[in-house]
C-alpha cells in the first residue's frame, strides 16, 4: 500500500499506536459491540474512516517504516473495539504478492482486496478446521501467546460493506475466513488466545488444515 497523506487519508489524523485499546482494558475489548444504524452517523463514519486509515497506513512500508518511533505493527484487519468503539464494524485489507482474480473488491493498482464490514455476522460455517501454522497475533495483545487457534475453514458472512455501499453475502475460505473470524471475535468481546488449548497449545487433529 502506498498512501499519499495529502489525498488518501479519510480523516485528518495520522494513525498512531495511541489509538489502540489493549486487552488490559476489558471495559471495551471484552464488551459486546452493538449493531450500527444505517446510514452511518458522522461519528460512526469517522470510526470507519479511522479503521481504514490505520490498516492502510500500517501496510505502507515507506510511511510506516520500522525506524519510526511510533512504528505500527502491519495489520491485515482492525475492528472498532480496538480503537475504543463498541460498534459492530471492522476493516480488512488483503494484499497479494502475485496477480490474482479475487472474488470481491479487486484493486488493480496494487492487487488488493478490501472489506469494510458493518453489522457482520457469520450465518454458516464448516466443520473443517483451519488455523495459521505460526499462530495468530493481535494489535490489542502485547503478550506473545503461542499456540494454534482453531477456526472454521469456510464461513458465510452477511453484513453491509461501506466501500461498495451494498449488503453483502460472502463465502470465505482459508486465510480470509480466519481473518474475518478474528475480527468478528473482537465485536463479540473475544480474543484469539481464548481459543488456544490451555493444556496443549499446539494441539491439532489429523484433519485440521494448517495454513
């Protein structure tokens, strides 16, 4: 992602780590988020703008270079509770390293898919389990929790996409499904380490799909 701070930010502030709420602030991070009325109020619109700006900025290797004092950990997604707002909203941005035909939101400029989901809900999921081989991380969790996080390999999600201004019904598999489940967990007061097997952190079964 290459941002022009003069043109591309949707709100006025440069994203900063100070926006983030952590898991030691359970009053928001562990709270259940409320669905949002549409069309968005100016306050909710600003929340979505901040989510989008944070993720896009964090993925820009020049603006968000590792030498910066306030370097952001690059994010694939960010949910509203992570910036202190208990509203059912999140933004996810997937950058692909090679040419790919995506199902939704293809960005021909940098080959990315973006989703700005409001009132997202999982309405169906597979019994097949998938997880990231190296475990998961989170901008709201500073401690390194090691272990596998079992997720459904395939999910069906409904909601409203702020980018397309349309109701969507998405079928997601693999990595994208894992990211969506991670972000939707935030809106239900859950964190990735809640799903790690406490006695055997790297427990898996033969039919689990490791990504």
